[in-house]
C-alpha cells in the first residue's frame, strides 16, 4: 500500500513538473509568435492551395496562384521577423530535448541530448524564403507542395519545443494527415540536410 501511495505521489510530482515546464515553453514561444499572424496566414495559404488545385478553369486557376503569392510573401516576411527576434533568446531557454517523450526539464538535465530552437528556426526561415522565392523554379503546384512541407515542418518543430517530438508528430498526422518522415522527404534538400544535421538524425 505504501509503495502504491509513493508511486502515485511520484506520478503527480512528475506531471506537475512537466506541466510547469511546458507552460513556460508555450509562454516563451507565444510571446514572440503573438506579434505575428503566421498561423492565420498558414491556414489561408493551405485553403488557397486547395482551391487552386481544385479549380478546373486554367485562367481562373492562374489568377488564384497569382493572388496567393502576396500571402506567401507576407508570411515569409513575418516568419523571418519572428526568427530574428527569437534568435535573441538565451541559449538555455531555447534548448529542445531530443527524447521522443516529454521528460520534465530534460533540456537542463541532459543538455547534450538537445538542439537549439534558434538554429532550427533559422533553417526554417531560409527554407520558407527559398520556397517563397521559388529558387528551384518549380511549377505553382510543386512550389505549393514544397512550401507547405517547409511550413508544416516548422510547425512540427514548434510543437516539439512546447511538448515533445511524439506529440508534435501525432498532431501533424491528425491535422494534416502527414507523417514526420513524409515531411522530411518533402522539404527542399537544403532544408532537410541542415535540419537533420542539427537534430542529429
């Protein structure tokens, strides 16, 4: 009976520590993201891409693609501002645990098993910029596919920072029907190489 009570107390303590740590991370990221409209622009772009892909008339479809470039550029500019501002956060506060599951304060207990969110956001900013500028000269459809992947991988990284890699992957699958490996395979080779090098994959 005493062992059971002890286990319950340990469980409650671990949950409290985990919640406190996650709330701190969410508040930190939110304080910077809240100054932009990145998530709203992402939703608008996703809906716009689906509308363009579903449009049967070629002229109308071309008009939609053209209109979407403004939203792409706005999102790109806002994300670059966000990444630049977040780069000023202390290194200790920007650590992300590489463990699949959330362990309270794992970034402080096991600093060697972490990566720097500031560097990850810089990689995402470059990937989003390259896709927006269409440096690979892709078709509108392929550009939309690549930019969506860049944005979703960035979103995965943010969820990973706030919660855990497992939770981030589960959310990505639930919201976008996309697995983490699919995201890595869909971003540009430059993003994939830099990102995998950072997280030690």
